[in-house]
């Protein structure tokens, strides 16, 4: 007579087998141990491509140069030369196809990122020419008077 | 004509396919078994020069747009911290909305919607510290992921598999740097990946490109001619929280002891 | 809104990405797992160590442990962002993660409990299914019952004296193996927290041991409490029935609560409570004495922010008072019930203080976070991660127990 003692074990083995069959169908074939070993390299290799194929949105000033070379060479002669076009003009993506027109950030807050004066003796921030946003023409857009492409105070647009 | 490399590749694939019925055993295989022969010796490293940062937050804004993190979400892949040390010895620090709008006001966010005004005369020193994922050599977040949804690539970047992540939050808890969070749209673990889509195309990360002051640099630190690698090797750099043994690969110049 | 933002209040300097990601469901999870392990250990005291007085409660504790076993992973499933991907833990387990290992240990443990139950109730399954098989015109309900019980016999109808002897031996072995596995199971729950090096409060090798000790306390407390309640309900039922139908058995004929069971079980409860509190205090003293970098913020969390939760609710009401209640001689049922409820609450607060307390301070070590548990839900997320979700999880094992008790007659012995 066969012993019945092992019956529960058969059930367990059945469940494990079922799990392995499901695993064969569900788990991508590229899932496994990769170069970094089991601790850090246990993953689906195909996912790397997902991250590599993310759309590049910021194309750098080099990309702008071909069509907008004039503006670029203009700003290159000012202290604002260090600022990338896209920091204010927005990511180019596939401009001029997509988007046809970039949404330019002309807000006061954009200028204040650097030009709101902070009294920090040990930081370069205090060395940038800055204003107190509460007192300096509060509520008015900076570009009403200042030209970001010609930031020199000698070339103010409106009334002094 | 089959080259040796192809031969190895095909036989590996053959082994992998025949091993599918034995997937349970595969889990227990020693780690080095599948190690490929031709790992390109790239190791991405990052250098932050805190002395150059002015807290404009352009990097945060660029990062959020480049990596499709909604701007109104109160999480970010990278952020900038402000430290203000007062003459009475107190240290105040904040990072309002991860500094996506920069630091416009001199009052410090204290939580519970409160702000503390700081007078110019009280300040001993003040500085900004940009932060991002450290792409640790021993990433604790990868170690604790129960399903293998986060992993380290051969070039040292830690990525998250959005299709496999179960959203348990264990990796978020395991990161000593607070670099991880849940993506507000995809609801999976999310973090900085050094703009993997950009660096693998030879571009700089969005934050490096957007920084007007050169406070952020990225490079292949294994390359003897690389600027970042050179600075790390020859200058006095430090890393954040090295006591955890994570071996972070974001190096800092001009870090102060108050920075945590 | 980012996950976690709705119930997190930040104070002082906290990293922008930090929120209380692990909320009430992660408190419930080790609490429920602890109850599973504790209930099993209680049942094993009879099966392995042959403590005869616990015969009645052992059978009951085993079935209850099985019911709890099904409820224990629900908090995690509710908490994770992709509940349907929870299978991934079994498909591509990453054994360096305590959560993945937990999945495997949990499955093994479930298999052990289920097998033990099968050996214990095999005779009953055969006895139910055989007459049903003979019966010619079965009603639908009888058909369902027949199919269930026939499946449960696993095709074995041998209930000879000899085979039953074998069953008993198998039960003993399984119960013996089960104890370390139960401890391992719950130790792993402790390891999940204890191994997070980023968290200053969690990281201690004592964590798994503390978890096991308090788990046994909570398991014993809940089993004993449920035992008392079930027995009282039975008494009332019989009373009502015998009033209406005088030919039914009288109250005096029904076996009531055995005071000896309560007294002996309470003794074990006290023993494990002592272990738990000793280890917890050791941990606290050690942290204070060594006072490493993060002690400054931990001290403010422990002695100030979470003082009520830790010292009043957990140590005071949840440990000290039940300790006194069970230690003072002349234990009555009413007193025992109060002591048990408090002990359960104490263990729950211990879980709360670990999970929520561990997130009450920032990784910056200079800021705090406060958990505001959603009470009134306004969407699914605030329900499951709020009071409603926690209460549902707590009720679930009782509902399951009610169902399981229909298949596994818990109090069959006294008929």
C-alpha cells in the first residue's frame, strides 16, 4: 500500500511546476543575470533600450546656430553668453517642425532666478548684479526695460 | 563563417533557451557565468562644483522637461539645496519645490507652510548644493528590489524598469540620499538616470547643459583624457554620506560639513 | 498629487522627494504576519512539546493561523502601486531583497500549515465525503459540499488506525519544522526593516528578534482573545436555544472556557513579552549610550515627537499594564480580556512606532515628517491607505476563520 503521507507534497510540487510554466510564458526572454552579476544585474536587458530611446528635448545652442546665428553671435558678446538659448526659449525638440513656435519664458521670475539679490557673502550669487524684487518696479516684466540679449545697462529700452 | 564571438553568443542563447524549463535553477547560477567578454569600459561619473552654483534652478527646470516629470509635482529627479549658516550657529536649509524656480527670496522654508526671514547681518556663510542620484557603485536600491525591476547597467547607471516595477517603495526607503520617488503619472519608482538617452548618444545631461556656470559636469571617469575623471583623480573631492558604503559616483568640490 | 504627499506634513529641512511612503498598510503587514507566526507557535506548544492543557486551543490556533495566513499578504498587495504585478515577486525573485525572500518563505510556511491541517482533518474530510458519495439525489448545495470535500481528501480514503497513527507523526514533524519556519517568516518581516541602512531607526540586527518576540505575544493574545469570545458566543447560543427548545442540551452540558487554558497560555504570553521588552529596551539604551551621528534626531523623535505613541501607548498601556494584569494572582476572564486587548494594542503600536516612527524624521537628520492618517476616504487611495483599509484588513482573518471553521470543525472534540 502506498503511503498517503506524501500527498500534500505532490500538491506543493504541482503548484511550483505551475508557477514555472507561467514564468516561462510571462517573463521576457531577455530577463536574466547580466554583466553586473546577480545582486545588481538581475533584470530585463530589453529595458535598457526603453531608456535609450527617450526623446531628446534640449538640443543645445549649437542646434539653434544654423538658423538663428545672428541672435546667437549677438548674445555671445554679453555676460549672458553662458546661458543656453533653450533656458528661456524652451526645449527645441524638433523645432521648426515640432513645435513650430517655441513658448518663450519672458516672465519676471525667470530673470529673478539669478538677479534677485541674495546677501550670501560666500556664494557667487551675491556677485551677480541683482535687485530686490519687492522694491525694484514690482509687478512689471523685466523685458519692458531690459533686453535679455543685450543685458548691459547702457542699452535699456524704455525710460530710465 | 562564424566568428568566435558569434559562436559564444549563439551557444549562450542556446543554453538560455534550453534552460527555460530549468528557470528555477537558473536563479541559483553563480553570477559571473553570463558575463560578456566585451564590456565597454565606460563609467559615468558626475562632478558638482558647489562653489559655482548660484541657485538659479535652471538645471531642475530642464531636467523636469527633458525627463517628463510634471512641473507641478512636488518631486524631482534633481534638486538644489540652500544652506544658510547664521552667526548664532544655527544652520538653516531648504529646497522649495526642489528649486525648480530657483531661489528668489531670502526667507527660508521651514515646513508647515512657514518661512523664516533671515537678515543680511546674521549670515555667516551661505551656499547652494545641487543634488541628484549618485549612481552608486553599490546601489542599495538595486539590492532591495524584490523583482529585479531596478538594475545597474554596465556603464554604472541605475535604471528602473517601468514595466516590471510593482511599486512597493522598498528602493525609495533604501536610498540614503532621497533620490527616489514615485512617478506622479506612471506610479513606478523614479529617479535620475544621468539622462541615459542623452549620454548614450554622446550628449551632456539636460542639467549639465542648462547650467550657465559650469557647476555640473558629466563624463566617463574611466577615460584618462576625460575632464571629470581628471578632476576626481587630481583634486580634493568628496562624496555624500560615504559611511553607507554605497560608493557614490557623484563627486563634489567645495562641500561643507553642514551638507547632508 | 504625488504618492504620499496627501498624508505627509513636513517640518524644517526635508529632502524634496521624501514623503511617508510606507503608511498604515505597512504597519498592518508585520502586525498580521506576527499574528500568523504567534498563532502557529501557540498551536505547536501542544503538538510538539505536548503541553496537554493546550489541546483545545492548539487546534483552534492552527485554523486561525491559516486564516491569518491569507490575510497577511493583503496589506502589501493593497499598498503596492501595481497590485497585479505582485506575481513578479514569485516569477523573478531577487533573493538579495528581503521582500522577495519573504515571498518564498511565506509560500513554504503556507504549505506547512496547509499540510498540517490536512493531516489533522483528513479523517473528517473522508467522513463527510463518503456518505455524500453514497447519497443518490444530491441537492446543489450538497453537490458543492461533496466536490469541495472530495478534493480536500486528495484521493485518500484510508482512515485505518494505522494510517491515522502516521498522520499524527506527520503532524508532529510538520509542527516541529513549522516553528523555525514561522520564526524565520516573521524574522524576515523584521529583516525588511532592520536591513535598511539608510534609516537610522530601523537599522539594527535586533530588529528581527524583537519582531519575533512581539509576534508571539500578539499571536497568543489574539488566539486567546478569540477563543474566549467564541466560547462565550457558543454559551449564549446554547442558552437561547435551550430557552426556546427545552429538549436541546442545557448550558451546564456544554464545555465552557477552561480557566487552566487561559492561565497557562497567559504564562507563555508573559514570558515572550518579557523577552520582547528586554530587547527593545536594550536597543534603546544602546542607541542612547553610543549616541552616534543620528542620535540627536532620534532622541527628539523618541522622547518628544512620538512620546505618546512609544512610552504611553506601547510601553505603558500596551506592555506594563497587561504585565501587571497577568502577574497579579486570581486571574478572571474579564481581567484577561482587558489584558489581552491591551497587549494586542501594544504590539500594534510597536509596529506603528517602527514603521511610522522610522519615517518621522528626514534623511537630512534635520527635519521631521508627520503622518496624518486619512480617516474619511475620498478616493480609493485614501481608503486603502487610511483607517478603512486598516480596519478591513483586521476584520478579514475573522471572516476567513468563520468560513474555514465550516470546513475544519474547530470545536469538534467536545461533541
